[in-house]
């Protein structure tokens, strides 16, 4: 790792000790929660760590099984149900991600997001893609989108799943479907509520012309949603290159979805008066207030023992997000970054195991540097959401474009690395992820 790269990325390293590497056992395999920038985003979020704790408890308690993937509505809370939609989403994605991993016996996987959800559920990347778009644009909640980054790219390169485990997600559905949901089932369940047109209509009370424009927007969203669903994998990705290809296809479909709804959304918003626009913009605040009201006001007696540790993690993560933070003067951050690199990228061991020559070793270094650089480009420090849906739509599209560019860069570096490898070396490289996950 060059000194330049170390300085560029070390600004995030304080969070390894604070958030991602809490003890020796959990640190045995890399980042436990995904990218370093992802951990930053938990700071100051309305639900934040409470989502993470409750989501973990839900998963560990086994209250959500594969049957839930066919019936639960992640937006149930919006219709008066008691369930927190974010907790349900995290639990559903966790169940889907872990059902086929290690025989479904593992309570948690190293590639999970800080809120307890998973960006990779078997062969499916971004299970709640279209739902996340709706949440970000309508409800000003970009949390889930911001959680995607380095950790998901790393999981694409070094997949935690063995080939047989991935195959179970696309196997003919029989009795095993009760334990391992199909990839298509995971994709279909991720947007059961559809576009929140009823909530929007209730908020703005549209006239006849405005209602017609809203109907056009809904139709455009449904078409965009279907285009994202069409990227659900029908076959198991065989290697890292194919997994990165799935990421590119999925992200590109999301970008096209934002393009498809931009014009009809602008038309609808343009027909609203100032009061209606204000009420539409306030939907996010209303939703956050409703969810916050469901959180327990008094700390339960059986509160997690590590609550004070969580608060300490928040404080350290917040410090790393300050504009005046300079990693060059943070020795702890530098040490933790070096620890991360050694754990996730033992390049010397890889070169020895795969019997790489000098050229291949140099290309592996480039792959490492390119992937680690995505921590910087996809940093998720908190940013204030834009005031209007159209502005949020533009911000979401920009984030997705940055993510696509990052995945393309890693893909090019991977292609260069594998260009002259033998089939045996490629197979050995592909086996690194499942072996380390064990």
C-alpha cells in the first residue's frame, strides 16, 4: 500500500476500532459491517443503532423465516401496523442472505450492513433496490442507499458463498424452498407496497389534473420497477467477474429508473401549489416522527450490555466525519487501517498460495488499491437530505453513478489481474472468500 493511498483513506480508519473491529473474535475476518464510510453514516441517524440492535435480535430470535419473504410488507408501519419497516427489512434480507450460507446455521455474516441488513443475499445484489429508491425520493431517507459501497464490492470479489450454496438459491423450488428462498422470490418481495401514491395523494389532496399526473408518475414507476426486477439473476454467478457484472447491471437499471420517473415527477410537482409542495416535502418528516413515536421512551431493563460501547463508537465515528479531521495526526487510525489491510488483503499470502509471478503480484496490488479507494469515493458520512423529491432524485442518481464508476474501476482491475492466470489460479482465487468465511 503506497503512502499516498494510506493518507487518502486513513481518514476512515478510526472507525475500524470504533465500529467495525470491536474485539478479536469479530475481527477474525475483515469488516463485520461493510465499508468504513458506511459505519460513519450511522452517526446522528434518526433510528441508527436502535435499528441495528433490534434487527439483530429479530434475526437471532428466528422470528422471520423464508415464509416471511412471501408475506411481510416492509412498509407495514405506514399502514398502521406496529412493525418497524426497517427492522423487518433487515430481518428479511438477513434471513435470505444466511439461509443458504453454512447450512443456515450462522446467526450473522461478515458482509452485513451496519443496520443489520445485507447487500448480497445469495446471488441477489441489492434486494430492496426499488423500495430504497422510493424511500430516498419520497421520504428523504437515503440511509439504505448510503450503506452500499466498499463492503459490497469486496463481497463480490471474495464471495462468502461456496458454489453449492449459491446454487441452492436458483434450484427448483421444492421442500428446500421452505429453508432457502429462490433468487426470484427475494427480488419479488422487495417492493410489496409499490410506489406510495396513496400517501402522496392523501398529503396533497390533488385535483383532477394533478391526479392524472400522479397516475402517470405511478405508471412510470411501475415500469421502472419492472426493469429493475428484470435484472434479478436467473443463474448463479460463477466467479467474481460475473458478480461484479451483476452489480453493474443492477446499478445501471436503478439509474435508468431515476431517468424514467424524472419527467413525470417534474410534471406532477409543477402542477402543485406551494402549500401542496410543502406537504409533499414533509412526508419524510411525518414518517420519521411516526417511527420515532414507536421507539420505547424508557430504556428497558434488559438493555444490551454494550450500550455505552455503542455510544462511544458513535462519538468516535462522528469525530472521523468532521471536516477538520486530519488522518495524518491520528496514529490510532493509521494502525487500524494497517490492521484492516492485513486482514482483508493478505496479498503476500495470496501471492504465495496462488503462485503468482511478479507481474500478477503487481496487478493484485492494483486490484487491492482500486478496491480500497472505493472507501473514499463511496464514503457515507451524514449529509442533509435535499428539500424536494426532485432534488433528492438527482442526488440519488449522482450517488448511483459514483457507485457504478467505482464498480467499473474494480472490474477493470480484476480483469487485468486475471488476464494471464491459469484456470487453476483462478479457481484458487475464487476459493479465498468461502474459505475465509469459514
